[in-house]
C-alpha cells in the first residue's frame, strides 16, 4: 500500500509539472520554438554560470559607451537563448541536468530564469536602448509557474512606462496566483493604472480572488484593495462583503477599506 501511494505521489508531481509546462509553453510559442531550434545542450557548469549570474556590471567603468552597449546587447542575446533552452528542460529533462528528479530540474530551471531576469533588469536600467528586449522577455516569463521568476519579471515591469498590454498580463497573473507576495507585488504595479477603464478590467479579477482565491492571496487582495475602489465597483464589494464569513481576515480588511472609502467620499463632499 505504501508503494502504491508513493507511486501515485510521483505521478501527481510529474503531472503537475507537465501541466504547468504545457500551459506556459502554449502561451509562449516563441520560447518553445527557440528552445527546439538550434541550441545544443549547454554544459552543466553553464547552469551555475547563469544561476550565480556574475554581473556584467563589473566592466562598465573600463568600457566606452558604445563598447558597453555592444557587450550588453550580446549578453541579452545570450541570456535569451539560455532562458529558452532551460525552459525546455522541464519536459523530460532533455538537457541532461545533473539531477534528473523532476522537482530538482524545475527548481534549477526556475532559479536560472529568475537570475537571468534579474540581470536583464540591471542591463535595461543602464541601457534604455535595450529596454524593449528586456521587456519582451519579462512579458514572456511573467506567467511561468514559479514565484521567483514572476517576481523578477515584475521588477522589470516596474522599470517600464505604463502599458495596457503589461497591465493585461499582470491581471492574468493575478487571476492565477496563490502566492500572496506575488499578489502584493502585482497590485503595487497595477496602482500605476488608476484610470476608470483599467480598474473596470481589474475589478472582476479582484472579486474572484476574494471569493475563491487562495487563502493568503485573498487576504492580501483585501489588504491592498483600497486604491482600486471607486463609485462604479463599491456596490459589488459591499455585496461580496455581506456574503463573506465575518471570521475571515479578508472580511475585516475589506470592511475597513470600504468604510475608509466612504469616509473619503464624505470628506470630499463637504
């Protein structure tokens, strides 16, 4: 019996990772295609090279502006290839990573992608000419099913001017995330989109998250919801509050946010 339960657990892990991979790969065909095209398996020490991610900033002082831009462009291209390559390793570990355990492979790939995105953020911050390339990779990997990767991608988004496409991508992440840290970071980024139309698109996502999202994620939404309340949606949140068990933390926080909103409206009318 123990053997049977152990076998079922292994199959569940493999199935979960496979589902994550195929869902993300389906929404990012460029990454999957790039990984399959021409990149031979990288040596194992290349994983450490990217994960430890020796910063390219060490040579900034000794290079002229044009040479630095050329070096950074080459580094962006290299990181893009490495990221696409390692993302493909999740499926049956074709890359020959040292540990063939699916969870270990997924962890190594996630750490590699996150480290690459953090380096891309540094490059984009000092090279505005390369910001479009770093932004494209952030959009591509924002929905990768690991919080480290999502956090690093959101850090790049924070460097960019507000963009409706970016907001849509973050809303999708918010709708899928059970990670309260990612929820908090996403809502902080979405505060840069205060217009009525953007909030109207966000409201169903927040209502659904409060209603049936992960326990901690829903509490985080209630904690950070104040900037997204307005005349158009306050009634929907009040209706949801009446349906919510009073013992929940999200009930208290949502109730406080709604009360604060009404107080602000009253003070403005005087």
